[in-house]
C-alpha cells in the first residue's frame, strides 16, 4: 500500500478527470498498473519503474487543474521540497517529470496503513504513541533543518509501514524559506482541526506550526478525538483560537500525567511559549521514556487525602510491618532474579581486582573474568554483557582501567541490569575470591560470597554454581574448558582473547604466540592465532591445522569450533554446517555459531537467512558485530526501513560508541548520504580507540564523493596506526583511479624504504600488479623474483600433507611461469592445479585464485573468448570491478560491442543506484575494502570503455557523458596516457570540434 491510502475513504468524488484510461500506459519509463486513489492535489497510480525494476507511486496533477498555473507551481513545489529530504521517516521522492502535458511525481511505494486507520482500530498503547511521536519528530527534524515546513501534519498524512516505521507523506503544502509567500488560498488548505492559530489567521508559519499539529495528533492518538471539536468549521476555528488547552488536558483522564506537559507545550497558543523545535520534544520524550522504564506512568494523578483508619487496623499493620522487616533480605535476594519489565536480566562481569600484591596475578584476575563470562553466557535465563563493550565504555569516559570507582558507571552505560565485581587474594598458596553482585537501578548490594581454589578453573567452577543459584537457574550448563595444564599458557591465551574483543589484534597475536610457546600442544591457542591472521589466507590454514593435530586433547566445545573452521577452509560446507548446528544444540547461548552462520549465509548472499542468525546473535547479548551484518544486508535487500530499525536499536543500546558510529557511517555511505556518513566517521575518529578504521571509512567516503584531497589525507592518517599497509593500498588505489601514475610510483618508492615490513610488502605488491597491468612485464617479473617469491616459498615449506602440492602450484609455480612469460607451461600447471584442488578438496578460495590465474594467462595469450568465459564465471558469484573491466575488454577485442556495452551498463547501474536491493558485491564502496590497486586501475577506465562501446554502436548521446565523466576523473592525470589522449580526441570528434 502507498501514499494514496492516506486519502479520506469516506469521500466519493464524481470527477470527470478520472483517468481510468491511464491503466497499462507507459509514462516515460513507468508502466502504470492500477489507480490507487486521489487527493486534493493529485491522482495516484501504482506503476512499475522499468529501468530499476521496482514498484513506485505516481502522483499526477488532475487534468482540470493543469491550466491553473498556481496549482502547477504548488505541485512542483511539493516535489522539490520532498525530493530534498532523505530520511527513513519521510516517503522518498524519486523524480518530478512531465510527459505529454501531464505533470507527475514518482515516489516510493510503501506497504502499510495510515495513522488514521490505526486510530480507527481502537485504543493505542501509550508506549506505541510515544514511539510514533518520536519517529514523526525525527522526520520533521530532518525537514526543518532543511528549512522545509510541512504545514499539513495529520493522521491521513502519516503512514505506518509493515515494519512499524512511521513515514510522513504529502509535503504538498511544504514551504521552503526563500520561496515567495504562498497565496491566501494556499494558506488555509490544511485540515482545519490540525491547524495552528497563526495558520488560521493567515500569518507567516514556521516549524512551530508543525509542532502544534503534532500535538493535536498526539492528543488524538491517546484519546481518540481531537482537542478542539465542533460540528461546523467555524466552531473548530473558534476553539483553536480561544479555548485554553490546559483546561482540556486537566479534564481528561485518558492522557498519562507524564505526557500532559509535552502536549501542553505543543498546543500552546502563544507561539513563543510553544516548543521552539522538534528536538526539544525529542528531549522531553527521552525523559519520559526513562520514566516508562521505571514504571512511573499512570493515567491519573494519585491524589492525597486524609483517611480515618479504624482502630482495629493498627495491630494488623504492626504485624504486617514486622513480617515485611523479616522478609527484607528475601526481597533483596529476589531482585537478582529479574523483574517483570526484564525477565532475563543482563549481568556485567566488570572486573576482579588483584589484591595479592603480585602484579603477575593480574593475569589470573583477567583470566577468571573471561572464563566466567564464557561460562555464564551459556545460561538461558541470563544475559552477559560482552567484555569488549565494557572496555568501550571505559574509553568513552576517558579512564584507563576499570576499578571500584567507575565500575557502576561503566555497567550502567553498557545497559546492564546488574554487575558482578570481585577481589582476588592469595592465601596459603591458594587463591581466594570475594565477590559481590549489585543491582544498578538503584545501586544496591543484593548478593555476596567467597570462594577458594588453586587456580582460576576451580574458582570459576564454584562461582558459576553460586551465581546460577542466585539467579534461580537450575538447568545444567556444559563445561567450557581450555585443555592446557600450563596455567601461564592459559592466562596468556585469555589475555589474547581479551585483546581480540578489543580489536587490538597485534597484541592478541603476541599473547597467543606466547601461549603456544609455553604449551606447544595448546590447540585452542593455535585456533585463535589463526583467526587473527594478518597475512596470507594459508597462514590461517596452518594454525587451524595445528589446532586439529591436538584435537583429541580438547573439549567437545573446542572440537566443534576447530572442526568447523577447518571444514570451512576446505570448502566442506555440509560438515561446517553440521558442526555449527551441533554447537548451537549443545551451547545455545554461545555467540560463536551465530556469528559464523551469519557470516556464512551473508557471504553466500543468502541475506534473509543471515539476518535470521544475526537477530538470534543479538538476542543473546546485543553483539555489535551482529548489527554490522544485519544493517547492510537489509539495505542490500532494498529494505531500508528495516535497516533503520536496527540502526535505531544500535543507537539506543550503544549510543556513544566508536563502533556504533562506524556502522552508521557505513550505512549512510551505502545509501549515498555522504554528509551524514562523514559526520559519523568523524565522531568515531574523535573517540580515538579505533582511529585506523574511522580514517579508512572517512577516506572511502571522500573518495566516492569525489573529494580526493580529503580522501588522501584520511588515508595518510592510517600510516601511524597498527595497519599502515592500508594507507599504502588505498592511496595507490586513489592515484591509480585518477591516472596519476608517476606520482603513485614515487610514493611506492618511498614506502619501499620503510622499516615497517607490512608497508614494504604492500608497496612491492601494488607496484608489481600495476606494472603487470600496464604491460611492463620486465619490472613485474623483477619484483616477483627478487622481493616477493621468497615470502611465499618459506610459507609453502612450512606446509605438510595433502595440501602442500596444490598450494605450491598456486603460490609459486604458476606465478613463476606467468612472470617469466612461460604461458604454455603456466596453462599446463593450471590444469594440474585443478586436479589437485578436486582430488584433495582444497576449497573454494583456492579454486577462485586458480580461476584468476587461468583467466589472466589466457588474456595474455589473446585467447579472449576463453578468458572471457572465466571472468563471466567468476562474476556469477562475486561482482568485482576489475573482472567486469577485463570481461568488457575481451568483448571489445572480439568486436562484440553489444555484449560489451551490456556488461558495462550493468556495472554502472549497480554502482550508481545504491540501496535498491542490489547485490552488495556490486557496491564499489564495499569492494574497495577487499581489493587492491587493480580496483583503482579499472574503476575509472570502465567509463572510457563505456564511451567506446556506445560510440561503436552509434549511441552518440550516451557516449559523450561517459567520456566527459572519465575525463573529469582524469583531469589531472599524466598527460601522455593513451586512454586520456584517445578520449579527448573521440569527445572532440563527437561534438564536432576535431
């Protein structure tokens, strides 16, 4: 259902302009399917956008009004105002057009129902009213900041879609600052019941007019009727201008006391005493929401009065107070078992303070905390706050460590209901832990106990029993143990585990390496070392296989994780899925399986399945990584409203976290809102804990908004981070994209002199790929043989067993033959590699790499048809710019210009039309994160090829803008580049200026 359902259903029109003959007509690129309805300013039809394959609502100016210039201008003004807005609470306007003398607006087609229909269903819950009001405010705030006034807020113009998202419709009366004052006729077009006093008087209107109308809508949602009633229009007008709103509010018991002040300030007749901006309403609502959580909302005030109590009640009351006194401890203990508002309480295990006077025992305290978190999160009646969230909150308040002073503040910021803190002591060669559990709202001690043990394992086992008893959890929880007898190895592992959660992967690797040195058979340490690899994918395989060597020594939990990771590496999908499902069966509240299944289905573009697992992942602990999957996947499905719901949930749960700002920045980049994306990335950067990711995001935003100097500045900031090689890669992409090859090679020369090995490697790799692409095979061969080959050789030597031969072919022998121009040998080696992959089930990643080598070799041999088939096969599962570029070149050399144009048109349609249910791999913004310099090389050149294809097929009008856009990107490119010279000549010829 779309905006047309907002029309008053009770009105029947005998309209001679009804365009029943519009059905099945094609207007521009819209095929009209059916008539949906009509309103005072237009008729609305359901249509199919044949270009983008989507349903839209087309709103036409009625035929009898097309001669009225003022109506036409008013209609165009509606489109111009609404099209300037991009917000999830506002219906999107796609375009305004005119076809055959008919003026139309193409707008989003939204499934849902009007707020009027919601009111007609009957009473609405107070919480829902607050939520609806908040969403309307957010939409209006976006409009008001753009200097756009709606002027006609009423239930008919507000839609609730099927995901519960509020959408504001019909900016037909919108008035932008700077536009000439509306006519007197238009100043009273709005429905009278919802009009402000100044609007009725024909005075200048602004934001506060919309605020008044919103107040009337709130009143109606809560009571079922408008505040100013009358059988005649003039009676309603009189009430709005003269009746006191405070009296109306005091006389009704249907509006909760906490909401009355908000409504009173929205329908204040004195415009200066009214709310001045909708963000003030939002602030009041937030305060009200807090009261909702505390259960303070009532329909009427509780009035005090003097009551004469009978004498016989006195002894009964004394007995009652005595009983309550003795039950006090019982009730305090029951606090720990949850409440009606939140039946599954959230516990933050904040810290264990080291009181042993031995600094080394801090690792014991940290390991105990991590083990307890890992164990207790298996309980179905309890949610455990992930430890990384606590550290992010610590960073947010500017502290360096969690202690007794800041513990409650951090736990509250993490949205926990309770917190557990403790102290570690060393007594007679044993450890003793004193721990307490506090409720947080208000802060109150609800449980305390002491336990002893020779190490953190025995202490954790006992603490688990005590805590679960207090939470009234009686079901058994599977043991999660780390099978190493070396206490220090276990403690270094958990220290690495903590650093992994904080995204400090270098420190995590160092701790895992130390754990392995202390216990060379520590399987799970090998596994996690493989999961934080910062090098070749085969390095991950090495560590996972080492973990598998010692799998007989580990617990069932560890076995399932190791088996699952190894199965995924080997491409044994059924085994992987079986292991993950068994993990869920035995450890239903462990996040690992949900995370892996979310990633698995997401990578396969099975988005709904991935979303389902991400939702379950969130339900057991609101893990931030789950939001980073679920939000973009909803956008990729074209469900931006659903994406926005989870954006809002993430903001509510973690409003001031750097990871939240990064997810929001990615979201806004996806939907093309560069201004909001930059703002969120900057907020993440200011926090400082993950600057490198913030700068990486910021650079990509600037890149795709054509602010190249700013992009380079952001990328350069990464050089001082833990991941400086990303600066090398991204700046190389940027310079290559702009055709600044000389400058790029100079930068790579400087980076090759760096003392940082990761920078050196990325510089040589980028230079080798670039020289290979531009045909400088000699230089590419030199870099391979002198700077890169040894790295791969050492890695291959470390491998053993069935995989070694296949990887030797892929990483050494095929590249050797290719870079030494022995292409026939390379082809034979590719065939042998196919056999190795098939016979040894090496996996899909290896197969993709082999296909790439095979296609590159065929391309060099000028076997374009064969090479094109492989590029086409690769593109069936993953859309990459370079593959499309090479495929287009293959078609060009075969003079298959129609197919060449088709693949390039698809490429640019996908890259230019974000958020319309398009595959994520089509997004250049996303692709840039996971590819190298070849992306920059191909991305701008595809425009040049598109111009050539159009020109070859005689599409001159389409060739010209392709060449122009290409030349704009290459405006500062090296002057002697052949494509630059050719594009200039072709464009001049097409324009008649040879």
